[in-house]
C-alpha cells in the first residue's frame, strides 16, 4: 500500500530554515538525505521531492478562453506544502513510523522540530472481486 | 535483463528459469548468489541465442553459464577473504543431465523458499516473480509501479532474509511440506489480487500480475496434481479472471456482477475452472479455495444474473464459514442470505456483524448495507451508507462506483 507523507512548512514553532546557523542547516539536510537513503535501501521509497518556496507559488485558474489566469503570491498563508515522500509499505503503522522519523528532523541547535506530517493513503486500482 | 522480443523464445527462458536456478542452488547452496548468476546467464542467452541460435540443450547451456559465473563469484569472494575455498570450487562441475524428478523438486523447493513466512508478503511476491517467474526486476517494478532501484533493494533484502533465516534448499518433511505449500498458495492468491489493485486501468500483458499468478499456480498444479487446495486455487483464479473484461467499463469504471455483459466472460477459463473444482470436490477435498471456487463457478454458470442459484451459494458460504471464522465470509454470506430470504434478513446479519466489532468501521460493511437497504427500498439510508462506504475505500474505481450509486438513488 502506498502513502504520501506531506511535510507542511510554517507549522512548526521554529524560524524558517534560511535563518538558521549554517551547521544546523547542514545537519538538517544531512538528516533528510540519510532518511531518503534508508527508505530507498529498505525498498520502500517511491519518490521524495522538496518543493520550491511559497514565494514562487501561483494560483492558476482557467479564464474564459481556457488560458491560465495566475494569481499572486501568498506570504500570509499559514500552511504550505514544503515537500513530500511517497512510500510503498506493508502497513499504515509503518507509514506512521516513517512520518514520525521525518517529523523529528533536527532544527536550530539540533533540537527535533517535531513538525506535523500529514499521512494519506494513495488510492489504488479496483479491489479484488468480492463474490 | 532485456529478453529478446520473440515470444516463444521468451516463453522458453521463463519456463526454464526455476529449473536452472534450482539446479544451480542445489550445486552451490547459495540462493542469493545463484539467483544473481542465473540472471546473468539469462542476459547472456538473450544476447547470444538470437545471433547463434538456441543451443540443443538450452537448460544445460544456462546451467553451465550460470555455474561459471558462480565459480567466478566464489573465486573472487575467496580471494577477497584470502581463503582457499577456490580449490574446492574448481572441482564442482555442472551435471547438466539432472533427472526430471529433481527438476520438479527444485521448482517446488524454490517456491517454498520464496514464499517463506519469514518474508513480508510484498517481498515474497517480488522474489517469487523473479526467481520462479523469471521476470526482470524492471518488469516487477513496473507491475508494482515503484522505481526499479526500490524493487532491486526489496528483492535483495528478501534474498538476505532467506539467507540469514537459514532456510534449507532441500525437501522438507511431509508435515512441513503441507504447511509450506499453504504459504505458497497464500502468496499466489495475494499476487493474483495484487494484479487487480495495482493496475490503474492500464492492463499490460507482460507484467500482468494476475496472469503471472495463474501461470505459476498452473505450474504448481502440475507439480502437485493430487493437492485439492492447489486445484481449488487455480480454479478460483480462472473463474474470477474469466470475468475480467466484463468487470470494468471503457473508463475503468467498476461493473458489478449482476450488471456485467456475460457474453464477455471467457468460457474457456470457466470450463477449465469448473472441471478443476469439480474434480477436487469429488475427491472429497474440501478447503477454503475449493469452496470459493465453487461459489465463483455457480455465478459463472448462470446465463443471466437472475438465474443465479443463490440457495446453493448460501449453502457454500455456510460451509466456508464453518471452516474459518472470518468476518469477510460472514459479510458475503449476508448478501447470499438476503438474496434467498429477503433484504431484511440480510440486514439483521449485518447488525450482528457490526456488534461483533471486527469489521466495525470497515467500508465493505457499509457498502453491503447500502446495497441491502436499496433492495429493501430504504433509499435515504442506502444513500447515506453508500456515501459512508465511499469515504472509506482506498480503491479509486470503487469510490467512483459508490458515489455514483448514491447519486443514482438521489435522482430517483
């Protein structure tokens, strides 16, 4: 079963990463790289991506002629998706354990951030036939 | 490995895969390394055979090439560890004329290893597809819709688990054999079901897990012709798969059994499945797979949905329920009960199931309740149950089916 683990920025109590001391930034990145290597090594990683910052986000709608109408930047947005993992695991509990691990990524002074990770199951194809 | 695009040739390689691997493991006693060596031999065959022609003894050729790779591997291992085992390795010469009986044992033993209970089911399925099914890692990754590197790691870890748990490559005792056979059947059953759930409408023949599960179960049936359980599982797969094309519409939408175009059902598969399950049951071999196959056969033999012999299906579910106390079986029995005794009687069984607790909150319970409430004419509650079920399923086509059912009733 596949799950998406969504890391939402701005939810944790700490300052944005670009304001951290360099050693803390490095430790954080190192932690994420190690986590991805572990998930790949255990045969569970489907994909992991970090997203560009919310300052670059655009809200797009189709106009009358179907052409895109883009809407501004949303610096006031309280929650935004910072990155995600898609994992293929044997149980929901395993997905929760991975999420908890990611949640504890080190923040400033190496203190675990304990950020909220939203875990959602990815829908599958048709179920087995029920007679 | 990229096998040649010639189907008969590919077929030959896939048929030989478990025999060659079995023979190499028997000789070298290292499952993990032997598996790698055999994959390399297959790559060599795929490169050479189209150019030079298929050798007179393709099986012997593959065993010889794989054994050479094994010898090289062991030599370099030995050199690395500065041991003297290379001398012993030199003395091992492949015996390419192993008897057919040994071949069959090898394939069966391989299945036992790949489906060992110490492996998670997803690992066991992947390992079985590669070691016994002869599929490449890329093909297995494609079937599961995960990256190839992820699947390679999963298979590699599964092989390590087999190695470290010390599973012997030898024929086990009769009692052990029965137990291990049961584990193999369970994995093949899961592989078959996985074929439905992973393909998101894009049916690709080559890496189709359901077809592969049928092929491997057929192979197992040839090796164990006296096992009623194996015959039962093969029958169940054939009888279920017979309805495959009728089961979904052009946009992947689910079509329930009673609305399927029965002209699309595969009569050849149905005839074979019916013969298999009849044979098993007439020999007095009654197990869960045989009973499920018998239920599928009753459905498949009804020319129209309204001709379905529900009393017989109800009786079969009764037998199944007595064999194993499984709430899913009880749930299905409730449908049959409703078809025989009326929806109110079925709904009473559902209430009992709800109190039982094991299925509480499971969307299938809500989906069945919705169906029975609709039959009873209670549309408002049926709509609510369809919507509740839609919120609980992890299957996209099923979710779409359930919200459409609710919408249909709202517009009545």
